[in-house]
C-alpha cells in the first residue's frame, strides 16, 4: 500500500511537469497589423505585399488562413491573416525551402492559435528559395501546416 501511494505521487509529479514543459501557444485571438509606413533618411517607405499563399494542413495539424510577406525598404514582415491552428507544444513559425522544413529561418514561437499576427524576418532571405511559411512543432519535429508563397 505504501509503495502504491509513493508510485502514485511520483507519477502525478511527472505528469504535471510534462504539462508545464509542453509550452503550448496562447489561444487569445490576435489582431496585429503590418506597420505600412516608416521614415528612412527623411523618406517615407511604404510596405508592399510581395508574396502570399493559403495554408494547407499538414500530417499533424489543421491550419487555415493566409501567409503574407511584406517588404518595407530592406526589411520583411510575415503576416498570418485570418489564421487558425490546433494547439501543440513548441509551435514555431518558419520561412522554409520545403513544406516540411529542413532548411529554414525560425521566426520564433507562434504568438497565438488564432487571429492576425505579424513576425519580423531577420536578414534578407531569397524568397525564390525560401518559398514556404510553415507552422512546425519543434518538440516532436511535426509539421502542422504550410503555405506556398506565390
């Protein structure tokens, strides 16, 4: 009986630790917008939509919405528009050369499972090569969904 209680307590501790460790995305609906203008050397630069594509679900998730890439001067932003996905541990947004990312640029953790959200792109990627926006589970290397940029 004593061993059963010890095992139960130990199992409860492990299960509660795993739930905290999973790092699921927030579920609050976001409504972020791309900053469409910026001053650069006393010149106003306007953001231009250069690529977009609709999300398709991957083998491990359901993703809907649209991915949009905006260029403003020498900087890029990725907007997830009317976006929804089911939740998972350690979901990240990637710009990738393939739908199932092998060569990719990590834009960071998914801000939310729903709504409009904007991610800054580090550097100046070649969008002729990096033509997918992917929602990827880092913890298990699972593709939740991707959008082919056109």
